[in-house]
């Protein structure tokens, strides 16, 4: 028997966690004990929930629940395979058809998540000889997909159209180029400058790609996203959307030309190597499209709540950055202070997650709020009162 005592080779992870604890940015996961809705229970506490991406309240919408249950009865609970072997069910194809119609593109491919849609697409469409021109605040899935592609990555300062022009001007004309931005930036809630970027993409012959995860169901007619909001239909070659946020279920998709989608069917690694959605998820998403088309008042309610809550935070004197969407950050700078603000709000019945480095820059820590269509005015006023009390007590306002 060996007498060697094995040292834990993962010891360094515990040290990194200790460092996070001493900086006050170690996070315990909050546990949701009820449905994902505007007023709910986390960690045995009843709270106004300002932390979910459930913009329209669709996670608990009766039409979505019903369609999911019917699909389970009719088709069972799993697809049993990746799409390219035996896991393409008729309901997956129906969802892709309906999404393409909704987004006004030739075709759509559905992925398991928005993350895999971005990462799987960028990494398969681009290769080593190509160049990716990417906003510094683009989502992690774009960054990972870009790295996987092995293309040269040129990062431009947030929304700096002149910097993009300089990068493009200096690049040789040979390599293929992808210009990529988020439609709505997830930590600041501001919009990508789509019309200007589309114009540059056209001038310099770039592929234009937009990640509309936080715009799906929120911006544009019936929630068609920022491409519709800015009326740049036909000028964005690759549109990514998510089914995990406003749509209330799970998944991501790419909308574009028939040949783009056929290529992704053959080359996008998450599509080839990871099992497809359970049929109930596809059915839920189909019901969500019906709701967007038939109950647009729900989107108007989201915007009324957004205007009310944003104005309230600004009137209290918080720094809410440059948001133009239902995502409103309350920027405090220091990571430990952001976590303290979040924790104290939670004790007072408001759940607004603290966010620090590496998700945002070290001096840009914040509490991020997202209102939904299903918050009542009382919920939002209660939250504003709590922000006032806690913000004053911690010297944030
Ligand atoms: C901008 C952006 N893109 C993509 C994603 C990934 O979407 P999903 O949650 O569906 O994987 C997110 C979600 O965190 C996001 O904020």
C-alpha cells in the first residue's frame, strides 16, 4: 500500500475563495423557494424581486404553462438526442419556423441557450485568418466564441463608433471581418449604436452581428428586438436572441439567411454535440410568441413600470448610469459596498443583486435592478422606499 499522502491539488481554489471573502465579494447563491415572479420568496424571505430577467412575467403565464403540460402529455419529457442524430422533433422545426416569421428573416436555428447560440455561432462562422471587431462590454459568450474561433480579436471602447472606423480603416482588405455588438448591454442597460455600426459594416464589407438577448420581447414591435427598434431589418447578417429571459423558458436562437442557418446545422458545435430541448420547452416558446403577438399590452406595462422606477431612483439621487432599458444599475463603485447595499435591501424585502468584478470593472460595482411587467405600483414604491432608507444609511445618497 502506498504511504504517500496526497496533497489537495485544488487547494489554490480555497485560497482564491478566501481572498473573495476578505474583499467582501464572496456570494452565496440565493435560493428561490417559490415561482420566478415579481413578488416571491428567496431564502425564506418574501421579497420584491428586482433580479430576474423575466421581463414580461411569462415564467408563470397560464398559456405557457398549459402548452408545456400538453406537450409533456403528447411527446414526453425529453428529446433523447442531439439535433443532428435523432433529436429534431417536429415541434423544434415549428419553433424555428415561427421565430423566423417573427424576426422577419429567412430562417432560424434554435440552440440550448443564448450562450451556446453566441459561442457556437461566432466560433464556427469565423476562423484563424479572420478578424472580429467587438465592443469591450459584449457578453461573455461572444468573448468565449471569439476566442474559440482563433480569429484575431480587436476590442473597441464601449459604443465608440469612431474607434471602430479607425480599426476598420487600418485592417487589410483581405481577411473576413465580423463586427459584433450587444443590442442591449446586460450590465448597463444601454443600447448598441446599431445604425452607425451597420453603416460601417456596409462600408467596409463586414459581417454584422447583434446579440439581442436582453432586447427580445422588450424592444421593437411586439418585442422583435433592437433590429426592429432601429429599423435596420436586412442590414444585420446574424441576429442572436434568447428564449431564457423575456420569453420565460430556456434557449437561444440565431436568425438570418437560409445558408447561414444550414451552415450552423452542420458546423455549430453545441448544435452538433449537445442534446436538443425537451419538447415542453419548445411548446412553451411557441406559446410565448403567441402572447407577444396577441397581448402586446404586456410590453407596454413593462415600459410604464420601467419609466416609473427609473425616474424614482434618479429622483432619490442614485447614479443610474446610461440605461435606456428596463435594466437599471445603481452604481456605487466599490464591490464590498455594492454587496452591502444588496444585502441590506434584501433584509428590508427587496432583492436586487450586487454585481462586482469580474462581471463589471473594479470601480463600477453596482446593484442591478430589472423591473417586469408584473410588478405592481405598490411593489415598485416599496422598493424605492427601501432604496431611499438603505442608500441613505450607507451614505450612497
Ligand atoms: C447579452 C447576453 N447575451 C447572451 C446571454 C445568454 O443567454 P442565455 O441565458 O439564454 O444563455 C445573456 C444572458 O446572460 C446576455 O446577457
